[in-house]
């Protein structure tokens, strides 16, 4: 692989996850600001899970068989950028849901397409891919910093650095003058516009990426194969079934983090919460690097269990944190993201790769992805919205009206039940031989 190709792939990954991070992290704050109730906010986020269920059909039956991956990637992002512009102008919950669903249906398939483009150019996937995929995490971080510190008023914009990451400084860089009070860009539709512009840029750029012909051209399409149902036979093995069920159940409490963590932190007084949540991706990057050390010493079961317990710990910190010195507990909850995600989801991918026979390995990974990022997250978004609304104070008409400690305690209890059941029921047969570098990319940054 040439240096130019490597740079092209890194730029592709950077923009791919910059887009997702730009609109999804601040969206909860924005929807709360325009009056959406918790269930409506959760429904908006559930569009990603619905699209994750549908996208294997698109990729498996169309993109893999008829068109070059880079061309499909370009068309999908250009269409997605246009749709995002439309989403940014909608303030009615029902219409917002359907138009956002249309956008996620254009975006979610691109997660598999960027992988296909990258894998087709790599000489050694295990050694070369992590260095390229990390630019996706970097893109997510840059999006959070760019939008998190951005403030706007009528005709003006500035980056206001108020105690960035606990550093006691306060200064602003004004890029345009304007009238009126400065407000966080996260409470506006501006992040969706930024994501839309980035999507169109990536869409155009995609047509200049290395050619990636359809890998399954001429082959018959099978719904069973596309959805990973060929791997259902693995559920006859007790521990694999326990792992699959636990993966589904743990997605229910974790969906609350993706939906409500940012609005919660804003309400609790954390300045530039969108930017500071990028500490979670920084943590993810660090723990990805040290995973081989822990993997060799803990094994699959303990790694998965630590990942589950980290979710319990994160929600405990959110429930009992507060202003002033207790604000550090919120930072702790954010920093746990690396353990929460890497130790459970990445380890889970390794476990599946080790347990599944070679002929159904890809199907097994697809099946686990469907029941977690698809069905599990969808159920989680629905229930988390209902739980947050259940604890709404009598006068709370927007996101500010919820009793957050009770919400996070419920989520921590759900994670605890799953972790305890997993600890008693799951049996690890042998120590794994794979290293984290063997695993393909995750779909969550």
C-alpha cells in the first residue's frame, strides 16, 4: 500500500466519524432546547438502531453485488448531507423522526463501506488497519471539540474556552461579530449543518478513493447469510447463548448514555459538555492500545465482566456526582467510556471470532452486531426515554425537568443484574489466542 493510499484512507475514516460525532452527540441538547420530550429524543436516537437493522440488506444485496463501494459511499454521503440540511430545519417531533430516519438509512451503510474500501487496499489487515481506523476516533474527537467550544449569536460565532478539561482558563477566539447573547452551538441546529457540509465533502472525496469492486458480484443473495442467521447454530452452546443474551441486555442501559448524557451534563452545569465528552473517545483510544496487556492476563470472561461493571460504575458516578468538587465524578463517568466500550464490545468481537467456525465467522459477527447495535439499542432507546419521562418532575416540560439521579440509579441496577447473571452463567472454555488487532472496526466511536 502506497503512502498516498494510506493518507486517502485516513482522511476517509476521519470524515466518516467526524460526521457522526458532529450531529449525534449534541442532538439531545438541541432537541431538549426546542421542547422535545424525553421519549421524542430517544425516538430520534433510535433511528440509528433501526437503520443498523436495515443496512445489512442494502450492503449485502446491493452494494456488495452491483456497484463499486467507493461510488456507493459517495452517493450515500451526498444524499445524506442534503437530508441533514433538511433535518436541521425541522422542529416537529414526528416529522423530525422520519426525516432523521431517512438520513440514518443513508449513513449507516457507509460504516461497512468505508471498511470495504480500506480492507481492499491493505496488505496486512491486522497490522495496518488499526493505524487507519484510529483516525475515525480522531475525527469524532475533533467534531466534539469544534462544536463543544463553539458559541453563536445573531450573525456571530466564537470559540469560548471556559475551563477546558479542568484547566482554570477562560478565553475566547471570535471569528465573526454579532449582536445578542452568546449561546452554545450545541443548543442549535448548527451541528447538523456542519455534519451535512462534511458529508457532502466526503461524498465528493469518495469518488477519488481507490477502486473497490463489488466483492460478491454474480453471487446469489441470501437473507439468512446477510443477517448472520447462519450463525444461529452457535446458540446451542450455552456460553455463547449467554454471551449473546447479555450483549443484547447490556445495550438497554447503555443506550441512555448516548441519548441523555450530554443534556444531563449541560443541566448539571458542565461548561462545553459536548467538547468534554470527547474525553470518552480519548479514553477509548488509550484502552485500545493497552488491551493486549489486559487480555493476556484476564481472559475473555473477566474482560467482558469488567466492561459490564464499568457501565454500572459510570451510572453510579453520574447519580451521585454534583457541582464543585463532585463535578469530578462526572468526568470519571466520561473517562470510563474506554473500559465500557473496549472491554465489552471489542472483547466480544474477539470472543465471537474465536468461537465461530471459519465458515460462519462473518455471519456470527453480523448476527452479534444486529442484536446489539440494532435490536438491543432500539429497545434501549425506547425504554430509556420512558424511564426518563417516568421520573419527570410535575413542572418539567423539557429535558431540564427530570430527576437525573433516579434515572442513573435505574440504569446502574439494570447493568448490575446483567453483570451478575453473566458472572454466574458464562463459562470460558479456554484462553483466547487472538489479539485485539485481529478484530475489525467497531461501529460506535
